[in-house]
C-alpha cells in the first residue's frame, strides 16, 4: 500500500505536465496564426489604400481635364451662344459681343446698352403702323373710309404718335426725309377731314384748309401748305411729288394704300406719276389736243425746270406728244370717299 500511492501520484503529475505542455504549444500556434493574420490584414489594408489613392488621383485628374474642357468650350466661338447667364465676374463682356441687345435688355438689364443707331433707323423708316392703317382704311383705288376712321379714331392717334415721336433728323438721307414729309402731308390731311367729318369736301371745312395750322411737329405748329411749299417743293426739287401728295379730293392723285419708305420712294413716285397720267378722269390725250389736270397749271414752275410740261409728260408715256393744244380739266373738290 505504501509503494502504490507514490506511483499513482507520479502518473497524475506526468499527465498534468503533458497537458500543460500541449496547452502551451497550442497557444503558441494560435498566437502565430493571429500574428500572421494581422500581417496579412495590414498588407491588404495597405494595398487597398494604395488602390484608393490611385483612384483618387485618377478622379482628380479627370476633374482637372473636365474643368479645362469646360473652360475651352466656354471660350470657343462655337459654344459662345450657348453660355448660360451667370453672376460670376469670371467671364468678361467680350463673350457677348456680336449679340444685338433687345429693347427689353436695355430696359431691364443692370447695365444700360445703347441700341445700334442703324438698326433704330431701319425700324423708324419702316412706317409699320402707318402702313397697316392705310391698308385697313384706304382701298387700292384710293378711296378713304373716313367714317371708319372716325369710329376708331384711336387707330389714327397711334399713327400720328409714331410720326410725331420720330421727327426728321438732320443726318437722314434725302430719301428718308422726303418719304417722311410725304407721309406727314397725307396722314395729316386725313386727320383734318376726320376731325371735321362728316363733310362732302375739304374746302367746306374752312375757306383755305391748307393754311390751317394744326400739325405739331418738332416744337412747331405747321400747316399743310407750309409742308408742301416750304419743305417738300423748296428743298427737294422733285416734280413727281405732286402725284404722291393727296388733298382728299376726287381730282387729286389717288392716295396710295401703303406708306412711302426710303426703299420704295423713287419707284413709287414714278409709278404714281404714270398712274395719274393714264387716269382718264384726270387727263385725256389726243394727238392734237390734250385735256390735263390743273395740277400742271398750278405748279407749272416745277414741271418747266427741265423743259416744258409736255416734255415732262412724255418722259412717262410710251406714245410721245408733239405740240398739242393744252386745256385744263375742271377740278373736283368732292371728298375722295
């Protein structure tokens, strides 16, 4: 009994020792795996960081390239009209050169922009409002609808405002000036009749209606006679104007139902002269005798400047007159309505 107990105890001690050794070996192996895992994780993280850094550099490079492309696009002529409005001071006003400002731009823009004077001239000399008015109230044969104008006098006032607000300027061409004054004479003749309508003749408004001062232009109050004799006849030396000016009467040249403009002035003066000459209610021609309008008598000085009245007439006729006997037709002052 005494010998058996120590032997059993030794075996127990040996078993405990062996278990401890095995445990220590196992812990060492796990520690090694943990260290290896840490190293591996560290290496993987570093690789990812390198890759991420590379991606960031690539993205940054792309952004720089894209930014440069945008700058190029914004400064290139092809993309100039596609620029969006910006409040940035980075883009100068040179980017908008070549784009004509509108009236709205001038009125609402932060910086006032002066409209090109040539464009403004073209707009003035179109006589858009006058042209629309004449087409509406004057027939192709020159008959004027005075009652219609009287009923809608506001349409006449709009035209007069356009004329008055665009008074002749000294730098206008001769065609621009003459077209303006012919239009002025004709539209204010209509106003004189409308203001006194109904009437059967302009001569019943007053004894001398053409000397009545009622036309307010350029700070002056003018008469039809002043416009015809002191401006148109005196300054332009153009006898064809007598077939463009309308005195609201049947024996007057027919009123054209379109406005005179600098562009159509010369051709219209010629066509109006020819139409007047072939109108048998105003002129009659025969080889030996002609009955012509009293206009050729009243204004003979204008027609005789480059020859005789017959010479003037022959310029606008195919069949030439030689030395016919001249008589003047009775002039009708009945209203041209």
